[in-house]
């Protein structure tokens, strides 16, 4: 079983597209929030030549800064099909006009890609059209952005009062991934595909002047303390860019990860694993059904734990830290944990599936 857990965020913007802070500033925010790595994804531009390691002032902490891009066809209105592209080593925005070609080129380059905010929210108040994924006919993408923190905020902007309230205290509103996204994820994985789920900030640190107020809403550091992706890896980062980036991209590709929302309580330490007759598996892995598979869940604080098979809840624990289940059927098993926070049950931890074949 992997011993190391890396905390990272794979979706954010700088002034190279529509964000406010440059890489060095974002890196400091990531260090302050305790992240191990970030992948900066500006719209339709792969920014190269960024120093990979950034250090805290006392040099005791370090974050790895990698760059990918968020590619979309700018001629499409309303906007749709935002694709997060990682580890291609080359600019692919020129392929944006054809989503399947774009994905094929990502794969040809040895990279990987995730559909961003596939089920986005709309807001009449801020005149925001949802930027959904519409091309479900394409093949070859690696995963979905299951939880996009900024997209969820849009859901809360129903009135001027609510927009101001939740911009100041998003915790009062943020409740979990879009249920339509989870449903789609379950559909895709139940059909036999391996689809990796990740969680992101989509940070822009936007300066907003509206309703007589002017402020930076959702600064990078606040968002990096919210929804992140936790990778489980066999060794830690060692400061060698080649070694470290390979480790991170392999874990992302394999789905050896879970999504955690740390505002209610730290999610570090969550584990979901399977033990079969002939071997063991962690999130993202496949395992043979054989005579039975034992699934083990451990969450770092008391929560409502739900085990799902092909999208349906098959086991549940209330106010508990552990769940054990003997699976006697093949299927796609994943875990959700909900926690009470600020007067409401909040989505807290979402695992990648274990695929029992
Ligand atoms: Zn986007
Ligand atoms: Zn974005």
C-alpha cells in the first residue's frame, strides 16, 4: 500500500489568461496552504519556462509548479467543452476546433486530459452561462473534474445578497460536487470505462467591483485550503523534476487519488482499499472478484460514509470513521463521506473507484 500522500490542485489561472496572480505568487499561496504541487492551466496557452520549485522564505517548504492548459474552441458560443490538458510538452490550443482531434493529440503526446466543470451552474445575476461539457461522443479522455469549487460558488449567486454573503463566506454555501457530474461519472465507469475523478479550485483571484463593493474574491490561498486532489504514491517527492513530475502524472493517470474538501476538517489520511484472494488494490485499480473482495474504508474524522456500487449506495455508516464491506459482485465501487459543518451536511471526501472485475 502506498505510504505517501501528495496534496495538489490542477486547475488555476494567471494573467496569461484571466487570472490575477503570476506563478510565483500562486506558488507562495500553495506553500502557505500546504500543497505539494500545482498545475497551472491558463486558457488556450501552455506557459513554459516557469521555475519548477518554489520555496518558502525560510526555505523549509517547497512546492512543485507544473503547467498545463485549459483548452476550448473560442469560436463556440455559448462556451463549452473546457478540457484540462496535462503533460503534453507542447501547445495544443490549435487543435481546439475539433475536440476528438485535440484528445487524440493529447494521447499522442503522452499527456492526459480531463473534462473541466462538465456540469456547470448558471447565474442570471452575474450573467453567467454554464460552460458545460457537451461532447460526450468523444473517446480517450482520462477523467472528469468532479468538483470545481468556483463552479459551485456560481450556484449560490441567486440574489445580490447571496452573492455578497457567499463571496465573503463560501463555507456557508459550498455543499459538494454537482450531482449531475457524479451521475455521469457513475454512468461512464459502469459502462466499462476507467474514468479518473479530480477536484480543483479553478482559482482566478478575480477583482470584483460590483454592488458598490470592490474586493478580490476567492484569493488563491483560500481556495488551496478548500477542494484539492490527494495522490497516493509509493515514494515522496525528492526535488528532482523528472522524478517528481513522473510520480504525480502517473498517480493522476491511474486514479490513485481522492478529492478532499478541507474547510470542514482535514481530509489527509483517508484510505479506501480492497483485498482479494490474489492481491490488493487501491483507488483507481482493478481487482479480480474471485471468491470475494474485502473493501476497507478509513476516514480521518467521524462522518457519514457511503459506499456506492455502480452509482447506488449499498452500505452506509453514520458518525463513524470506518466501513468494511465484503463485495460479492463485480462492479465499480467508490466512496463518499459527508460531514456536519456550519449547520449543514457537506460533501467532504470523494474517492476514485476500485473496479472489481
Ligand atoms: Zn473552464
Ligand atoms: Zn478554468
